C-alpha cells in the first residue's frame, strides 16, 4: 500500500467524476510531512467558472490559492474537482472567493491562506476579489492584517 492510500484519498488515481453542483465534500487532505517548516503552497486555476446568481450567465476567472500549511494539506485533484463544482453554482465573485477560502480553512486549518479571484470583464468591468486569513492568536493573524492592508495588488 503506498503512502497516499494510507491517507484515505479517494479521488487520486481514479476515473474523474465531475459534480454538477457545489461540492465541498469532494475536498480531501493528507498529512503535511514538513509541519515544522513554514512554506508556501500555491495553486492556480486559470479556468474557473461560476454563474451569475442574477442573470445565470457564466463568469470566468483565474483563482489563485496560496497557503502556509499546518498539520494537513489539500490534495490537488480533490481541489480541482471542488473548484470545477462551481461551474453551475450561482454566486457573486466576492462570494465565490470567500466560500473557497472558508471551505479550505474548515478542511485543513492552515496557518495562513489567501484566495484571489481574477474575473474576466463583463460589461467593461473586471472584478478581482481577495480574501485572507491568519490563524488567530499567532503571528499569521498579524501577517493577514498586513497583507490585506497592502491590497489592491
């Protein structure tokens, strides 16, 4: 049995089944083998889509997720399936970014996380929401405040 099977991962190495609805339950984690180190993990999803909750029209974005892991890390295929589950989900851009961040916090309790959405223009305006979180009572809480204050990017 390989290391990833011991983690109980379900999606990795299997035929991909895509959810037609918002599906946070597809997210999976594995153990961070370097929990004593602070380091960044970054994901870039350049083909994110969701639906406008008012018009039902598709919205397209690049979603960037950066985090400093603690005990658990998100498995990349499950993250891909999760992000794809927004395809038929109706929410505003800002909501999508905050939902993604909150789901990942609940999943893995990172030391620090930030999520940026670079949505393509619609009606001549593009929206780039940014949300972040630093674990309360740690230096990462202050880091989150400082990084938020430096926005916009």
